[in-house]
């Protein structure tokens, strides 16, 4: 009887030992596979980081914005800027030279500084020209071109991870849908979507090769004007109508300053913010000096300091609600051109609101 009891206990121990051994083996395999998968994922992201051209567009009138980029998502370490190119119409003498020296690659396009169709498309043509020049000379390994504006926060880690899911040998046109209903093509029943440049746009190498004859500097601005479409809208026309490449719309990851913040910014959770690729800052509510704050918030999450991150996020979300005075009579102080337009508008408003008697009196004087 005792012998039978002893054998039963021994049998149970053997079963438990075998179960634990099998569990440990599965756990080890799972961890190994996870690490292997994570390692491959990180390797793919790093590979993309080396093979993606990032273009940031600024303007002579808006170069005060650049300091906020350097305080947030663009490192001042030249070794981390190898794939980042800054393009500008002109280099302003009023901009601190130390800011320019903080960027490894600066391209001056000499396009007009205004914001009309021809001038915007001139700048866009230079961006494509930069890609083709690099690709045909020193950077034949480039697989993507992504372009952004100077009033955006870019989460580079998220961008690289997202883009690494796509095959650059296939044509991809990726961004945020600008007009949900689409844009009608003149004299036809066809419509097309386009990605707003204000949220950032990415083109795969295959699509860039197809676009090449259509985006040359000599003809692209003229064709934009002929179609009466700004650069981003005309790129949608070329991609979807001419080349039959549909927009890969990622509205939850790409965000621009054109969004109504009361309906977008404050509805986001901390999780939403940390998974976004681009984030636009509308000057009428959240100025660009918030970029370093957002960058710090994302760093806190990556450092697992969730309590501090949640407190900061709560403050950011409530800021608009608690400061309604910031929503009236605001203008983009980071751009000289907007200041000039605002002053002209205010002057015109003053002239049109002068009472009739005062106008008559002024004429007599």
C-alpha cells in the first residue's frame, strides 16, 4: 500500500516536472520568437531609415519655425540627419545663422515666396528633382520619398515602422485624404482623391519612377496652373487619374493643421497620440512652441513614465477649453507673410467700418 502511494506521488511529480519542462520550452521559444520578430522589425525600420528621403519644406517668411523642429523631432546631431533635407525658397538674412548651421542639408530653390499655385508647384518640382538627382548619383538605394511642412511634428519611429510594411517596388501614394468626396475632373464624370501636403505624403520608389516625366521642373508648375490645382491636388490628379495609382489613405496616422482642433486634438487619447505619424499645429490654438512639449510627452511614454505622461496630456487637452481667449483675433506669428496679410485685413476692415459722416468729413479735410 505504501509502495503504491509512493509510486503515485512519484508519478504525479514526473507529470508536473514534464508539464513545467514543456511550458518552459514553449515560453523560451515564444520569447526567442518575439525577440527575433522584434529584432527583424527593428532591423527593417533601421533599413528604411537609411533608404527614405525626408524633405521638410520651409519658406523665407516662416523660418522662425525651424527652431521648434530642432527642439523636438529633428536632432541637431548631423549623424542623425543623413536622410533629412530642408528646402526653402530663399534663405532669410534675418534668420539666425546658427539655425541654418544646425541642418546638415539645406537646398535653396529660388522659387517665389508667395503661396499661389505656380509658386507651390515650383517648390514641389524641386523636391522631386532632389530625389531623382540623389537616386541617379550617390543614393541609388533610396526606396521612398516623404515630404512634410515646417509646422508639423513627425514621429520618425512610427513613420519608419509604418513604411517598412510596404514594398517600395510597388507604386504607393500614402497620406491623409484632403477632400473626402473627391475632386471632379473638368469636363468628365471622374473624381480623384489627393493627400493633403499639410499632413505629409510618402511616395514609393516605383511610383516615383512613374511620376518622373510628369514632375519635371520645366513643366510641372505650368501644368498645375493650367489645371488650376495647387501642388498636392495636382499630385493626386497625376497619381489617380494619369497613373491609376490610388491613394492609400491613413487619416488616423497623418494629421495636419487644417483639422478643427476642437473636433480632433482633444478627442485623442494618449495612445492615439503616441501612435500617430504626423501631427499638425494650427496657429490659432496651439502654437509651434508646443512641439517640444509633445516631443517630451512621447519620450515620457517611451520611458514608461506613464503617470507623468498622463498628467501632461491632461493639461494639453484641457488647455484650449480653459483658455477661450486664445481663439479670438489670432494669427500665425511664425510667418511674416501671415502677419502682413493680417495687418492688411485689419486695415481694410477699419476702412470699411468708418461711419458715412466720418468718411464725408475726411474727404472735406
